[in-house]
């Protein structure tokens, strides 16, 4: 069965797209068929994997409007072994065009059901806001939500908003939606604040926080500008090691 996860946080700048790209890349590198779905009109997952947002022929937009199947719209990247359903700014128009569509929150779920079994993992990169695109991702996420949490002040503030959203989605759209795990990102071991944030999040979400912690790492910041995941750009960097362990932790938990 295909594992489908939405990677979401209504707070921006928490390492969401970085996590999608690099966890997916390590899953693919370990031989698992993996699809990245970019449902953010900013298209950062698309460009972070080396594709120009303005040059991709077909995008998530075409899939959401049921004009094209997932396998027709996605791109196979030989270097990372990933399949990518790309996005560009035109995707923002889908929010407007889907308003009057019956079952508009289920468009992505229905599209992904048609590739069930083709992939072992599908990771969906969500916009940093709660709108129709994010609702589509959360409705499609049959195996839960992965939440990146920046190790900085006010980290928990965004989480309270997100947990409220998850409860609403559970109630009305996807009863099986659950928090699969929280990923601590941008950790700076030199500061007390980073350590305190990790402790606080673990206290609020017992047994839900991944053991692997992603450090602040220059190589992680540089990799998207070269259009490469960290396992290709800087495979021996601390950021690469953290995401490799995180991906292995995810797989281990899924195999139980």
C-alpha cells in the first residue's frame, strides 16, 4: 500500500519544503518508489529539485482540475530517482476555480487513488496557509501529517493553530488524519533556546517527535539553489546525515 503524507505547518520558514525534498530523496535512494507532490503555488519543491517553475509543461493545477492524470503530469528525475508533480504560480488559480466544484476538497485524493500501489511513498508539500490547496493535501493524506517545527521562539504558537485545523479536517473531511510525527528543524546546539524548544515540543507531543533533529546547516540552505537534494549536493554534511536518519526512522515506524 502507498503511504501518503502531507508535510504542513501554517507557519512559514520552518523547513517544510527542505524536509519534503530531502526525506523523499533518501527514500528514493534507498530503493523506494517515491513521488513528491508540490501543491504550493510558490513551487519551491519544484525549483529545489532543479526544475524551472515557469517552464514545466503540466502541473498539480492540471491534476486538481481533472484535466490530466498524475502519471501524465509528473516528471521523473533520473538523478534523485524521484517522480515530481510540479507546481508554479498558476496553481493559485485553482483555489478560485474549484470553489463551485462539488467535492472540491477531494480532488487530490481522487487523483492519487489512481496511482495507489505505483509508489511506496507520496509526500505532499503544502502552502504555508490554510486554504483549499492545503485542505486537499490533508484530505489526501491517508497516513497522516508530518510537521516540521523550527527550533525557535514561538514554535508552539503555530502548532496550536495547526492542531485545531487537523481536528476540523478529521471531523469533516478525513477522519483518519493524524499527526504521524513532528520534525525538529534548524536546531542550533550552541543555544539554550533550541534545546528548550525541543524539550517543550516533546512535552506537548509525547511519543510524536522524531529522534533525529535537523541542524542549521549551510549546505542545506545552498542545495535548493543548485536544484539538488542534500544527498546529492553534500552527502556527508550534518544536514544530510540528519535527513537520512529521519527517513530511516519514518520507514521503520511504518513497517511496524
